[in-house]
C-alpha cells in the first residue's frame, strides 16, 4: 500500500511542478511563489537538495572523533589520519569536474544515482582497509562518487529557483548542511566507541542509500538531458575555459575558495587541536564541533535577512575583512601561546560565522552571469572551491604538528590571498551582474 501511494503522489508532484515551470517561463512577471503548486512543494525540494548537500559533511564529520582509534589501529598519528580528509577533498575537486558535463548531458538524476552507488560501495571498502595508505585511497574514490550530490544540488537549485533567489536558497542549503555537524561528530563518536570506527562507514552507507531512494521517488525532474553537450575532452575544456574567462566568475570563485579554505583547514586540524593538544574526549570534541557549527549556521541564516537590505557584494566584502582580521589575531596568539581552549573556540567561532556569510554570496555572485552550461559552471566552481580548500588543508597533515600554529598560519595565509584576489579582480569586472537584479535570461558575457 505504501508503494502504491508513492507511485500516486510522485507523478502528481512532477506534473504540477512542470506545469508551473512552464507557466512561469511564459509569463516573466509571474511571482515565484505562485510558480509552485504550493509552499510544501518548495519546502520539499529544498529539503531534498539539502539532504543531498549533507552527503559530504557527514562523510567528513562522522569519523573525526575516531581519529585516535584509527591511528592506533594503523600504528600512526592522528595528524597523518587527517590526510584521509585531504584525499577526500581532492577527490571531490576532481569528481565535480567530471559530473558537471555529465549532469548537463544526461540530465540530473542518472549521474546522481551512479555517483551515490559508488559512494556506498566504497564505504564498505573503507571498513576493510588495513593501512593508512589504503584508507586514504578509498576515501579518494569515495569522494569521486559522493561529490555528485553537492554538484547536483547546486545545479538543481539553479534549475528550480530564479537567479535573484540564489543567495537565499544557498543559505537555506547551508542551514541543512550546517545542521549535520551538530549531529555527525557526536553520533560518530558514540558509534565508534560502541562498535568501532568501521561501523561509522556502515552507517554512512545506510544514510546515503536512504537519500538515494528519497531522491529517486520524490525529487521532481529538473532540466532534461541536453544531447548537444559534448563529453569529448576538447569541447569540455573549451566550455570550462569560456566560463573561466568571465571576470565576475573567476574573481568570486577564487576569492570565495581561499576564504572557504578556512573551513577545511579547521575540519582537518580540529581533531589534533582539541583531542591531542587540549586532551578532550571524543564525546566532548563532538560537542565542541557542534557548538562551532552554530557559528557557520548562524552566519548563513543571518545572510538571508541582511541580504534583503544589503547587496551580496557588500556582505561578502565585510565578512571577508572580518575573517582576515580574525585569522591574523589567531596567528599572533598561536605564535605567543596566548590562547587556551576557550579562546581557541572563540577564534574558530568568529571565523566560521564569517564563512557562513562569505560562501553563499560568493557562490551566488560567481554563478549569476550564467544561464547556459550551469552544470559545468557549478562543477568548475566546486572544483576551484574544493581544490583550493583541499590542498590548503593538506598542510595540517604534512606538518604533523602538535600545536595550533600550522592551522592558524594556513588560515591567515588563505584569508589574505582571498582578500587580494577580491581587490584585484573587482577592477577587471567591467559590468558586474548583481544577484538581486539578475535575470533568468542572463548569459555568459
């Protein structure tokens, strides 16, 4: 009976959504909130896209409290285990470049199903890893599959919602993403304590399987397959190059990416700082991680309200300036051993709040000039963001330090690079496309 009801509800939802999309394209003045059949349709889509967006944070956050246990099993240090986080980031960066054209060529759902299946299989593989090298390699493959979830969510957000809504929708997605650190490390810590670190990956596989099922039955069809999108290397590269030549895209992509790197540096370094330096238990670490994630969530939700009054450009700039100042103060304090546990938490909290403001606005501004090749633009944006952030976070594991200095130094460096890219790049933008005034017909220029 339950199966019958799903079959009945899903086509109704799909048909209603397609009908309203058609109506909105025929009447440009149609209010967005009348485009959907009702508010519940809009909420359902955001929740599903948000669920897809949690695949990556859950994959990273759930096993962080188990670093010490994994290190003990493999006979290495927790700092070395953080290389498995870095390999995941690098796999994400490469995978997003693959999925961008695939999502445009085959539609949104088929590549999504394939990628999530790869993720589930590699989760099982991680439970069988016998060395740090094997875990690092498997995490790389896991990211190649799992990263499709974020690329598809970002792309479908542009499919379902108009450009002027993008910063708000990205902030709502970040709210869902931000909720996962409130649960993932704590759940992961209890799972690892009760059944061992391998069980964390079993639970991850189950979660992603459920997300796959929900997406298959309840996510409305997005943009259809475009057979004109070539999967040959040369046309794909030309498409990426045409996107990359847009000054607004490369300015906010790279500036946003180097700012966003602070989040990845924090994720890779926080187990070492809190569990090794300050000697907190995995359960306490999970609580600290959850507390700090409130800063990221708060920043992203604050963005929804202040975006009504201030432009995305102004919000991004103000948040970035605050991030630079905070990271420099953190570096000075680390050099002089000024900060204890509480002060370190405060520094991270301020930085993460700034990132909750910079990330949705940088994403919206980078994608605003595009209506065609949105999948490829989203993939290239993701590649830049994750690639820069992943390589930056690698320093935490390579330094193998037992102090907070490497984390503070790398955060200060990436924040300053972000600042200078913004200053220089803005001078090259001849006509910036504001997010709040962007039209759905805006094209590459």
